[in-house]
């Protein structure tokens, strides 16, 4: 593998672009090979990620907008806000612009509330980027909604090819649950219980980016249905499905839903993407560059060490310099592709 | 462990870390083993880098307390890169009330420093051989061990040793200290100096 940062970024860029296309296509965006994934996609984490890293691909970004125009009612805006803040995704101002655009289409009041959540970028900058990270120039008039949020881009022309999400696909499980139960914490709770033998409220809240009280109260309500049971486990209550009837109805008899914590993974990929751009631009001497890479990857590695869903994976050593970055990229590819 | 090449590499990265973190520039005055190695006085290794003082903008020596957070962070990041102990860069010689900078460094030490600039954010000043003799004598009385070896290896002249003794005695005016000085000088073969102090 090449030991230059620019070589790494070239390959990682392609990997991220492929991931974004496969993901959105799996959810219903037209015109690309649909991806298969180990678990259900997290629509809020994916949107947060695309509002940042997706700036590298104008076509992909607009397909996402098209998809949101069709399926946006199944997005959980409150959870999206939590994910953005808890994982410090960088695309807040872009997300505000997206929300403002959706609100302007009359798509649900919830987007209007999100449209003011992050301040406009000043001075205005190009929304999209060329392959070498330079801004994509805008030669014609600018889209007024994005411009108000500090982003210069061409007017949006929807292709209108996005489909409703494919409810039978395992990758769309969370959206399917929302269609069934409504957009609420219930869906994340159900998803978590479908992927774990049992769980308590604290773990579910932490993993699904909700407040613990919300999860606790919702679990109590769900338990009243008789389809969930709980047992005391020390000071906590462990919840699980009473039997396999509901899981089989939701995901099929022979299916095994897998858990993957997308916000952790995608926030890490975003940090690697943007921080390596900053490091490359600084043109540092080799030891300092290696030190910067280690500082970038060390906290990511610590997070990954605590993740059960990565316990079988070989992790990179942050002190390996650019080799560590390649290690991260390999891990990302491995985790985001179907085994 | 540091030899002269490793020390140079480590301090180079320290400057880089200070620069990247947009820290204030620092001017360190270094004594001990690191200074002996860097100035070529002795060929050996050392565990850490002892900062005995800072230099302020006017070139005046000031005690290295409080230890700046910027410097601590940059040192910590440098330690992580080279797998060094957390306290590889420290102000142990002048940390508190009885520290060397607090009690007073040898007169004229700042005029004899050996300066190396590592970019805009780090200047390192190693103390001179004469000042090493002063500090090593004091350490040899206070702690013995390898400090005695280092002092002997510096092969001080009688004049240099006498100057060092007179300075050391300003830090500890007790009779017991003087007795210890005499005993050490005798053992090292500086009997005539021992007679004079």
C-alpha cells in the first residue's frame, strides 16, 4: 500500500463514495447497484454522514434529496438532532439547508424546526467539492435556499426517480418499523431487541441515541402489550420478546438481524476523511504527520475497542502512521459490506 | 532512553506539536543528562529531559513553574508518538520551594547557554560544562549515585570545583553539608580544594 496521504485519500474517497451510493440505493435511490449490509441501515446516521462527506458527489447528494422528498416522513428529526450533536457530525449547516429545502416543499413541519438548528456558514462556500477537495465552482445562478444557509450550488432539479423504501429488505428494517409503529423510540427499541437476546433501558438509550427516560417509559408501555417481558437483573430490568412470534413476523423465521452502531462508525469515517484533508493541506514533516494521524485514530480505536459489534475485528494501531489509516479504511470496508 | 540523535528527534516533534496546537513559543533551559549528551560532554543515555528554568522574552531566567498546559499537552502528544514515559519532559529540578531555580542558579549561567532552535515554537538552551559541574556537585552531595560518576567524568579543574562548592554552600549553609562536600572532594582526589572550603 502506498505510504502517501494523498494516495490514501484517493482510495478512501472512492470507498466512501461507493458506500454512500450502495447505501442510498439500498434504501430506494435509483440508478446504482444496491448494497447489501450486515444489518439495517440507520437513516439518521446516513443522512448526517451524507450532509458532510456526501459533498464530494453532487449527483449522490441530489439523489438523497430526491429520496427524502419521497421517504422523508419516516426520518426521525429529533433523533437526527441527537445523533448530530452526540457524535459531532460536521454537516449541521448543510443539514439545516436540506431541512429548509424539504420544509419549502411542504414536507412536514418537522423539517422547518430543523432548518434553523445550525447557523449559516459565512462567508458562503461552494457546497460541492472536486476530487482534489477544491470547491466545485458554481457558474450559473445559485439555489436560494442553500444560499441562505451559506452554500453555493446550482438550483436543484429533482429527477423524481427515487422509490419508496423496499420494506421487505433487511437493510430497510428501521424504516419498516417506523411505517408500522410510527416515527418514535419504539422502532429503535424493537430494532435493538431484534438484534440482542435481551437488554436494559440504559444500554438501549445509549446505543440508540435517545434519553434514558424516553426508553424506560416506552419499554414499560411496550411491556403492557404482553409481547415483551422483563426480568430483574440486579438494579435494572432486562427486556426481551416473550417468544419468537413477533420477531418472526417482523424479520422472518430464518433471518438474523445484526446490530451495527452506524453513528459510531460513520462519525469516525467522517473524522478520518476531513482530518486527513487538513493534515495533507498542512504539508507536515513525516514525524509530525504521523503524530497527527495517531492523535486522530487513538480515540477512534478506544471507541471501537468498547464496541461489541467490532469485537471480532482486527483493529489498526494508531502509531503506524499512514498504515494505520489504511487499516481503518480496510476495517470500514469490511464492516460495511455483507459478510 | 535518549541518546543525542533520539533527543533531537523528540524535541523536533515537540516543536511540531507546539506549532500544531498553536501554543505560545517556549524557551527551555535544560540541565542534567540530556544537557550532557546534547553538548557532547558525556556519551551516555538518559531517561528524561530536566528543565531547570525558562527564559523569558528578555532572556532572563525564570523558574519553570507553573508548568504551562500547552507544553504539557505537546509533551504528552510527543510521548505518545515515541512511547516515552509521561514525565519525559519535566521541571523536577525546579519544581518547588527548594528547587534549583528558586534557590538560585550559578551566576552568569544564562551567558554560557548552548542554544538550539527547533522552529518558531521551541528554543532549547543546554547549560554549559561549568554549570554542569556546579549542579552535579550539588546533586552528588544530595543524592550521590551516578551524579558522582558524572561529576568525576567532567574532570573539573580545582578552580571550577572551588567555584561550584562556594555556590553549593549558598544553598545549604549547614556544617553537615560542608563536611559532606569535603568528604566527597577527598574521595574524588581533590584534597587541596577540600582544605580550602
